[in-house]
């Protein structure tokens, strides 16, 4: 059975953030992820994890000004210094939380910048991040996020592009973060991609389509895909990054059947 992690930026949001850890554990989750930890001291988050008996499995590098609409810095020319500072901040939190993987958001495509320049900046930034993470045994993940619905203008938006860039970054500790919901919107071909590319995937996330709600509410055959992950021997985490259609607890029936 896959190992499911609750994404606390999406689930249990009926409670203040510090209380979501205990709620996730009570529901049967063994791991958690969320977008960003930086609003809280790392020691406090470590305490919430320990009290709930949970593993921190993923969070994101600093994204720039999220409130102003920025969605990452990795491809943005002129922001390399800020990106490098974010790498150091993420390293501090990853070590304090014993989190082995951190996702690097690519960013939105800035107008008027040649594609070759965006690509060169992205590759250089990812290599820098990977080289800082590697001595500490940490992995950096890159995620294709759909640009049709959830994040218009996102630079890295297709699985094919993510796997191509992963190969060109050429660092053993860079893995693709395969969000099945985003992949379904941009490319489909989910089972074949998992079968052909599983060795290059470092983290899986789920939500159904349309609506980005819990498994079982849309078109994706999650029981088949969960069985496939088991048959393929996937030992990593599956992050539940979905919007509950009618509250977190009401939307966990699918999970209770699999835990």
C-alpha cells in the first residue's frame, strides 16, 4: 500500500496550522507536507512533528513574494542571489525537520525574456541547489505544474519537459515530483509514465480532476494507479495535495479504505 502524507496547506485547514499535525496523525497519516514552513520557527515545527509522531516528507523552497503572485525564482534572471539565499534558508529547515526532500518552484515566465536565457538560469540555479543539498543527503525535486488552470504562465508545466531538464541538470540528487493531477491536465498517459519513469520520480502527489478534489471525485482511476505503484515497487511518499470537496474529514473515506 502506498505511504500517504497529508498536505497541511490543503487538508485540515479547519484548524490553525499548529493543530493540523495532531489532526493528521489522528486520521491515520504517518507523514505530512505543506507549501512553506518559513512563517514559524523550525524548532516549533519540529516539536509539533514529534508530538504527533509524524515524518516531514516535503516542503518548498522560498518562492519569492507569494502574496504578490510570485511562484518561484529558479528561472528568473537577476534573482540568482535571492534564490541562493532561499536555498540556505531551506537547508536550515530541512535539517531541523529531518526532511529529506525539498521542492524547487520554477517560477512564472517573465515577459520578453528569451527562452534560452530562462533555461540557462534555471539549470544553473538547480545545479547550485543540488550541490548544496548533496553533502547532506538531501534531494531537490522539480515539479511540472499545469499552466492551463492552476498556475497560468508557469514555466515548467509538462512532465516531458521536467524529465528533459532533470537529465540536463545532471545531478543524482535531483528528482521529478510527479503530481498526477497536474500531469493528467497537461499530458495524461499516467500509467505509462509511471512505468517508464518511476526510477526518476522522487515524490508523487495526488488530486482528482476536474476540481482538484479528493480521489474518487473525478476522472482519474486512483485504485488502479495505487495498485500500479505497489506493483512497481514505489517506496516513496504520496502527498495528498487536494482541496476537500466538503471538508477534510468528510473527504477521507477514500483514504480509510487504503490506510
